[in-house]
């Protein structure tokens, strides 16, 4: 019953011990190919976003 009622999952979310409960991840988990620190993910995202923005600017435009 604790699994069905959500008590086990709630405890896992609150304490961070993912091995003690069932946690939802959604369809985006299919794109995960590595486990890495959040800071590394954010840094890569910033580099990729800057590169994408640079491709959108007209040639020679430096904003």
C-alpha cells in the first residue's frame, strides 16, 4: 500500500535516495546518454545556445 499511496515515492523525492522509490522521468529520459553533474550540463547548454544565436545573426553583426 505505501507504494500505491505515493508514500515511498514522496520519501525518495524528499530525501534524494532514488533507490528507495519509483520516480517519474518522462519521455525525455530516452535522450539521456550519460550521467553528469548539473553544472556541466548547464555549461554545455550555454555554449550550444551561444552557437545557435550566432548562426541566426547576419554576417558581421556583433551583438
